[in-house]
C-alpha cells in the first residue's frame, strides 16, 4: 500500500501540470478572432503620415491619405492553399473616389496568418495568442543575398504585447485588442548629421472581431555627407502610420 501511495504522489504533479498546460493552450484565442477573413469585409484607415524622401534623399516629405483594405475574393495561393485576395484603394480626400492601387493576399493556416505584400511574405500572427509569445515574422523574406534591398528586415522578433487591452479609437470603443511589437531599433545617433544612423520601427494592433486597427512602420538609413555630396537618406527609407476610421 505504501508503494502505491508513493507512486501516486510522484505522478500527481506531472498529471496536474499536464492538465494545466492543456487548459492554457485551449484557452488561447484563435487567430481568426483578431484576424477575421471574409469576402466583402473592409477596413478604412487614415494614413496619418506617409514619410518619403525626395530630392535625392535630402528632403523629407509627409503625405496624408485615406486607404481601404477590402477582401475581394477567396482564391488559392501558389501552394494550392485557401487564401483571400485583398484590394487596397486610396484617396486624398473623403469626397474623392476610391482608386485601387495594389493587391495583397492573406493566407490563413492552422497556426499562422501569412500576408503577401509586394512579393514579401510576412507572418503577421502565429499561434498561440498569448502575452509574450514571439516568432520570426520576416523569416520567409530574403534578407541575406547580396542583391537584397531589405536587409534591415532581418531577424525581427514579432511578440504579442498588451493582450486584451481596451482601446478608444476615433468613434470606436474597442473592448479587446492586442499589440504585435515587431521592432524598435535605433543605430547610431540620428540627431548628428555627420554620422551614419538607422531607425527601424514596426508595430501593429488588432481588435477582436475586426482585424488590423493600427500600423506604424518606419525605416530610415542616413548616410553622412562626403566631399561633394550632402548627407542623404537611402532610397528605401520611408515610414507609414495607419489608424482605423471605419469598418464593416
């Protein structure tokens, strides 16, 4: 009898630990809660600032627009997987007509949401949805070859942060949101015009039942002046901030 009791005492912690782990895994929200995909769904954003550099990278210009992402159709990707075509439209003023200007693709899998934009495949979300979970969101992007012009996207850790936070955004009170922190990096001293500097910032927020409600992205690469050439930002430098203003 003593041996049997001792055996139960030994296995009990493992048994309850296993049950706890299974409960935690089952309690995490499915990706579709924060990234719903359905034909006809759209979200409109205020593109608060689109930063570009003109005049050979010596002048910063900031533009404001409205953009709309609308799921146009269910399709298949090049691997034969179910996917959704996303049409982006843009306009300068709310009274202007929408003008389609790009097409993207969203691919839901059992464990992730892939988003293909300009031939770059991003892992926007990944299971399990829980605080602090991290993954390599740009792992499908070529950041290594000599010809790659997006080396700054290398080794980004996407991390769930601020899970289930309520957010007030424009006319909307959103009960449950999460943030995907992607990058917050400063190299060098951007305030010194005589030295090299680089800034990489990536952050997205999603609301349950809606999808992407906020995006901030910034990449700048500044080259200091050399004899006969002023300091300038590299061609790939740009930034964008999007905030949801409407959805269906």
